[in-house]
């Protein structure tokens, strides 16, 4: 089987912001779907994994865009596994126009966990290391954006607290990965998106939160284009951290 | 050209609630997309209309479901125009499984407005009444759910106020039609969805709100399964009204 998959997308009218640019959460959803299908086609999907009580957990996602896909445009998400490092796998994405030119790229890191113990599994030995057959080394397919950055929170400002409701749920009753992206971007005034647009978005998922938890948002400006965001549940445990870079 | 269109959909993992049921907002999005494409294919799409400074405005949407589409299921939205009554057109939908059995049905009412004056146009004379060529009368294709209901607000309780942010926007900077559905359903505890599930949802769009407006939610229980909801912007003008019926 091919190591690289391509999944088409189309930018629907209700999936764009007031600039006509696709919402980043919608793009994130396309990336996660592409990851899910790519795994599934190779026997590494959630369904198969659940039979042996394993599941994928998204740890990091970094998206960098030259331009956002715009309303009514068609594009495709290309995805492949770049490397497997025992407890983690690096999966990359290219987000392309029909003519092959890039809107942008993305990187992600995933762990495989045992659903009983919630502990990570050794990907090199699970299923006799089958996943290694699908690795496309960097030398063969470059993902030309910087790796995941580091967060150094010194004294972030608490700027908002929200409650979580029905629409935030995923199938496990957790707040879903995409909703965090939406809530984080909602911290910024619409004028920022009107005037500057998004250049890069990184998120590190640290812990689960459940519907009914309140989410506390803390921000720290890095410079006039970049802001780090930390999300804590019920004001305490860190749930995720993000880095938002405007143009 | 055929009068009835069929558009396939697939229930993605991030589009389902904690029961594995598709979110109603996602289904609503599929319905509005189907309406948009059906109009567009017949020369009545937003793009064409904007050339003559006209646009469609959604006035009512009522969805009733025997069962919600579930994660990983495939289905299709069938849509047709049932009637045209000078200033309004009635558009219906069937939401079907691949074997043709129904998940449910939906009804909608649309007005055509002049973008300069914001006044409704006479659909029977616009483009020489071209739209009448696509009407499928009720006798030919039945939509077997009740028509849009009436709202009788006596003394509704104010239960929540929310701010509107970037992710709520549509391309015009209004709060988008789908987001109202999400915010309204978020008024109910997740246990209602776990135990009862949604049976019917109606919404009447009355006025636009803009990103930055606050939305005030008022509820009035009709009986133990049905609740009416009124949304007012900045505590004053009514933006929309909804009727939520659980099983």
C-alpha cells in the first residue's frame, strides 16, 4: 500500500470567517479526519485498535499557512507518518490547492495508549512494529515548517473563563480537540483577524477536560504578532497550551 | 433539469455528541448547503443573485428526526422547493439512509431580499418567475412532518447571556445561522441529550446580530419534553426564537 494519502476538501459557506477565510478549526478537523482515515486504511484506525483496547491520543498540532483556503475553493490534505520514536509518532500534512501549490503545512505528534491503564504503548513493538512499514522519512518528503515550539509561561494574565456545554463534547464526553482551537481563537478581537489574519497556530494537549468543567484562559504576549495561551480546567490543572501567530 | 437534488453526507468523528449522534448544527449545515447548491445549479444561487444585488434570507427551519445519523454512517439530503408565495418560498428536505429509509425531514422558509433596500422581493416576477419551473407540489412529494409552529411567549425566564466572538461569524460579520442552533442547544444539560435525545427543533430567524453583540437567552417550558427559547441581542431586540422537543 502507498504510504501517503490525499483527501480532498471543499470550503463551504458556513465554514468561513468574515474575511471569507476558512476557520482554522474546520481545517484542523480536516487534518484529524485525514489522519484517522490514513491510519484506518492501514489497520491502525481507532476501530481496529479498540479491539485490543488501544487508542490514539493527539499530543501536538502545529499548522502554518501562507494563505487560508477561501470560500468555495477546493483543496486537498496530504498526510504521511514521518517518524516513530517508541512512544510517539510524528505525522505531517500538506494542505494543497488543486494545482499542487501549498496553502500551508502542519505537523502533529500522537501517542498510542492502552485504554485500561491510560499508559502509552511502545509503538515499535505493538503489532510487531507494523507501523514502521508506513514511515516516509524526512529526506523523501519534506514538511517545510518549523517544528513544535516551546512554551515558557512566566506570568500569564487570566483573561476569560467559560463554561463547557453540550456542543463542546466529543463521543467520550470530553471537550473535543477542535473546540479548544475555537475557544482559544475567540480570545482575540475580530479586528486582529480582519487586519492581520492567522499565520501559525500551535497547540499542545496536556490533559482531558469534561463537559461541565469550566475552562480558564491565560495569555502572554510574546511580541506584537504572537501570543501564548494556557487553558486550565477549573482554574487548576493545565489542559492545553497554544501559540497563536498573526501575520 | 430535475427538480429534486440529492447530496450525500458522511458522519465524521468530530461531528458527533457523546451519544455518537450527529450534532444538529452539523445536520443544519448540510441542509443549508444542499439548499445553496440546489439554488445555484438552477441559476438561483447567491453568486448569481449578488450580480443583481439580491440574496436569500433564511426565515424558518424546522427539523424532525426519527433517529439521528450516527458516527461513520452515510446518508443523503434530498431537497426540493414545495411552493412559492410571492415573498417567500417553502423548501423541504428529506434526510435519508443509503437504503432510502428516513432519519427524518425538514422544512424551511426563505425570502429573497434586495441587498440595497433590505426589502423582500416578489419571487413570482423576479427573473420572470423562473423559480416556478422548479416547484414540486406537495401532492407529488410529501414532507410528512408538521409545519412550522407558533411561539407564544408569556413570561419567559432569562437563563443565560453570552458574548459573541470570532468563531460565531459568518462572511458578513453576522452571527451565523448554525451557531444560534448550537448556542440554543447548549442551554440544556447534557443529561437531557443522554437520556432523551432530540426529536424536533424549530427556529425562526427574526433579525441579524453582529459579532460583539451579546445574546440573551430566555426560555419557557411548554411541557416536560418541549421548551421554547427566545434570543434577544443586548437584552432588547428579538433575534430568533426556537422550539426544542426531546423524545
